[in-house]
């Protein structure tokens, strides 16, 4: 009997030990079991979408690249590879206050490295300054403009880089605009030159300069519209006081009666048709009497169109006149408005107006014609021998 009791006690002990063992094992399995796929995804989203906070305690937005493409995604799965890595950075903007002498293309060149990116500035500021869309050449001193960054990505090269393997990460490479360097303005075979100007270009100066330009072997198109100011080349104003057109093949259009109406060609249309590599703008005489702001607005309007061509731009100022006080003012206003990369040629040192005869502005007669030809020679030599 005593032996039976001992054996019974032993079996009970084994039974309870096994019972408690299986209970603890089941509980442990439930605790360590992986969560469901939905719970894993939910956990990942909560981590990735947590707002970042700067030291001041202000929320700076989400860090999930899926939810905010302009931000960087935190990636935990990665692979070591030897390749080029493109790292997206958050697209930010800068503020720029307009100062005297500014125009959109000049601001784009200075801050973005490319004058043709001025439409990006218009797009970023059209809500704050609606008039900038209708009249991009009219901006005011003191305006605070939003300016995009030069590039929205950084490209790094290393022999071994850690790059994301997650298919949810999205990176893009944005090429920075090519660096602009000083280039020769000289004209020769392969160059395409568009020369536009006012009544001086219709006259002896324009025809002489056209002849000199054609000796280089380049393709030359010359258009002179008497009475024209820069805005005429944007809106197609009709002249009734003189017109001269000579295309790259030598065909001319010069009305026998100088009073024959002719519409000023639109500069953008000439650019699209002729595709110049250089644009020579010989304008300014008809800006005499304009305010400094008026001169700047006229220049900026034409330059905003001219610079979209990617061509080198040369601006030839007006020559001396009999009323040098007015001529000097407009020439100085032009010099303030036409900053590099525009190559400005001051015509005053190359000219002198005859003491008698003429109308005080145009060069005519034997003496005036000789001076006009010397002026054309001076401009040609300045272009051929200079860099900008």
C-alpha cells in the first residue's frame, strides 16, 4: 500500500509539471508571435509619418517620401553597392528684394545661373504679384520675390554607397544648368546674327554695319525701323518714317517712298524663324526724354524675349547728337540697365555730331555720312575684338 501511494504521488507530480509546462509554452508563443501584415504596415506608417520638430517645437512636416515627395524618406533596408547615389532634398525657396536696375532675366542669371529660367520666378510669384504675368518686364524696387533653388538634388559618387532597396523610395536627379563662362563675341562662319535698330540702322550706319558683318562669312539679317523704341519690337508698332530689311540671302526691302507704312517685326517671331546665335540691338535714340525707370522697363521687356533665344546679346547705344545733355542722360540710363552678360557698346566715343547741318539727330550729308561709317566700323571692331 505504501508503495502504491508513493507511485501515485510521483505520477501526480509529473502530471502537474507537464501541465504547467504546456501552459507556459503556449503563453510564450502568443507573446512572441509576429503581428499580422496589417499591423506591421500600420506600425511602419506611424513611424514614417511622424512630424519632425525643430528646436523651437514647431512641426516641420512629414518625413514620408510617399506622402510628401519633396521630403526625404527614412529607409531601414539597404544594400551596399558601388554606384552613383542621387539623394533628393527638400525643395526650398529664397527671398530676393528687387533693387534698382533689376529685371527678371537678370535676377534669374544672378541667382539661378541661367537667365532663361525667369518664367520659374513668374510662376512662383504670380499669386503675390498678379501683374507680373501680364507684364513681366514691369517689376518694382522693393518687391520681395520668391526664388527657387538652383537644383533640387545632390549627386554623390563613391566606391561603396548605402542605397535604398525599398521600392517605395522615390529619388530623382535634376541636372544643374551649364555654367556660363565668358565667351568671345566675334562673328564668323557658322554664326547667325540678327541686327535690329531704329532710324540710324535704316540709314548709313545700319547699311555700313550690315556690309561689315557680311564680310565675316556669318549669316546676317538686318532690320531697321525708323522711330522704333524697344517696345515696338514686342507689339509690332507700324512706322511711317523709314524701313530697311535685308535677309541672310541678301534680299532687301526698302520702300522707295520712306513714308510707306511698315509693321515692326516681332522679335520673338524673328528669333523662332532665324534662330540667331547673336542679337545686336541698336536702340535708344527714341528713349530720349524717358525717365530712368522708363528706360529700364523698355530694356527689360525686350531683353526678357531676347535672352530666351540663348544667343549672345550686344546692345549698341545711340551716338552723339547736337543736344548732348539729353543723349548723355539716356546713355547713362542704358548703361545702368544693361549689365553683364549683356555686352553694351557706348557709341558716344566713336561719334561727334557736325556743328552745322542735319536735324541734330541723324547723320547725313558728306560729313555726317563719313561719321556714320566710322561709327559702324567702331561697333564692328568692338564686337570682333572683345569678350564678355
